C-alpha cells in the first residue's frame, strides 16, 4: 500500500484520485483527462496547491469558510472535544454540553423567536428535516391535507432526494426521479434574465404574486410552506428586487403558510448582517443553517424553529433524526467559530467596512465589455457575462460556455471564482482585507480581458 502524502508528485495524486474518488457535480472522465487541482494547505483567504500556486479563494470554499482558513482555535476546540467526548447521540433521553451550549448561543444570535434548533449534519439534511417537520406540524394542528411546499425554479436547497426536490434545478431533477410529490415550483425573482421590460420593482412584485396564484391554484388547505433563499446563491447570486420579500411575507401571513428562509449561505454574516432575513424584511417560522455556522471546519447544519412551531412539534414524538444530529465535535467547533466571529466583530466589520468597499470595486467590473451587470449583497456578488450589454442578451453558445472560459482564466490567474452558467460569482471569506479585495478585482479584470479575447477568437460573440 502506497503512503499518500502532500509530497507526492501531482500527477500521481491525480491518477489515484481518478482511480478511486467519485467527485460531486463532476463528469468523471472529463476530470480524469484534465486532472483535479490538488489543494494542500490554506491560510486566511489563500489556498496553496500541490504545484505551490497561491490562489485567492473568492468562494470561501463552497460559500462556507466565513472566518477564513487556518484558525487554530477551531482545531483546538475539536481536539479538546474529541478527547473529552468524541461522540454521543441526542436520541434516547440524553444530551451533552456542546449541543446545549450551541443551541443556547443560536437562540441568542438569531432574530425573532427562532429559539429552538433541530440539528443536522448538513444543509441538505436540515432541509429534509424541514419537509417532514412542516408536514408533521400541520398534521398535529389537525390539517393533514397541508402537505405542499412551494419553492422556486433555480433554487438550491441541497442534494439529497428531499432537498433537491425543494430545489428548482432542472438538471438535478432530470436525474434520479425527482422531485418527490407535493413540491411546487414558481418562477424566481431573477430580473436581469427574466424581467423583460418591467422595472425591477414591478418584476419583484409580479414574481412574488405568483405565490398567491399558486396558493389559489393548489388550494389554501393543501399548502404547508414556502421556502426560499433570501439571496439565491448557487443559482447565480441573484439579489431579488426590493419589492419581492415584503410581498412574499404578506402572502405567507395572509394565507397562514409557514415561511422557511434557507440561510445556509446567507447566514452568519454573508450579506453583511448576521442573518439576511433581517436585511430583507423576512420573518421566517423556520430557518435553515449550515456552512458559516462552523465556517466549514466541521460538518453541521440545522433547522431553527420559532416558538409556536416548536410548541406544536413538542406535542408529538417526531420520528426523525440523524446519527450526527448535534455531533459534539461539530457543535464545539461551531461554538468556537461563533465566539470568534462575535468577539472579533468580524460580521460587523464585514458589513460596515468590507462590504461597501467590495461593492464599490466589484461594480467597476460592470464597465467591462463582457459584463452586463454586477450585483452584490454584502460579501456575495455576481456578474453576468453577455455578448450585448444593452439588451441583456444571452450567448448563442450553450449556456455556461462563456462562464467556463472565464472560470478557467480566473484559475490561470490564481483566483477562484465560480461560474453558474454565464454568471461569475464570488463569496470570499468575511475576513478578506481591502488589499486582498484589490487583488481579487485586479485578477478578475485580467481574467475577464483574457476570457473576452478567447470568446471572440472562438466566435462566441
Ligand atoms: N441550501 C442552500 C441555500 C445551499 O446553498 C446549500 C449548499 N450550497 C444547501 C442548502 C445544501 O447544503 P449542504 O451542501 O451542506 O448539504
């Protein structure tokens, strides 16, 4: 058996990886041909790969490393907890201190009366919990016909069967027999791509009112909940028009529909406040959390539940839970992460100083001939690539071709930006400094110039 270490030649690591490791959201043979990039270390906002390249991670991993890489306090919290109590469950009349302490901290940090947490191992698991939770809630209230959950097209809520059904990604639904029954998708509030001649405000209202139409069509007595990301992340960092969420809130209130805010990306500072619900005027009954909760240092997610829903659920024996619900090591790491985010004022600084600076710089990219719009919400941003700015046109080539070229040019310039179709997105660690933002923008500009040239050369314009 070969000892596999960071010191092995990259090509050998890539060959072993291709032989035995199946990657998420990846075409296996394509990856085998190209070879996976091997990341070996990280510190702050910088990744190091096996070739010694230093790469600015403008995605915070997968939107999760809010605190930045290399915080030893989190490693120590994990080691301490592993030595003391590496595992115990919270099923059969038992609990443990990390789960209690984190639940208490979450009740303090989260807005409104979201005072109760049901732990999960990830965002997908938490959204699976939500499906069963809202349906069980209505059964408990004597309304078992209320089962339908309304979501949006191009939403992302996870990759398990339940959460991917809530999501509105057609490519995901096309594989594996999704969605499950009683999930209904309305259109998304994506003005740039779908707003036509309407103003963003008119469009935001129109799209929110699709919820009301869907409730009428399905029947109020059948609708259990509405779920949405305050700002769509994996769908391309789509910042909704200002009119959207207040109208969704009004409709949920009017028809007594439970409102689930999926803050897996937005939570814990991403939009410049602790939770995006606060900035967008959303008052959820349930909030999905994961990612920034532990800054990705340990897998953990959860459903935060308001007092009334928790009260009703506490009347029954909810036959649901995961081996790793409230895993003590993950809870200890999350607690330490939250302690640092709070004590160092990282979220407040991100909102007050970093976000306005990033916004100013990011919006300059809209002047590039390839860019149709630059949007930003706190520390998550997107740019739309277009062959024709004024008409917000799409490329004639298959969606994602231009985006993929741009992503390659980013990598070639030691910058991680992700592409979602022909939108480029960023979500850097909250601790990114102003000089690092300057570097990000400079590399993004070079990548756009190079991509523009390639796109022209390849006849895509
Ligand atoms: N909800 C949202 C809004 C997400 O962005 C994600 C992951 N990108 C998930 C849920 C699923 O989380 P996980 O990958 O931890 O299962």
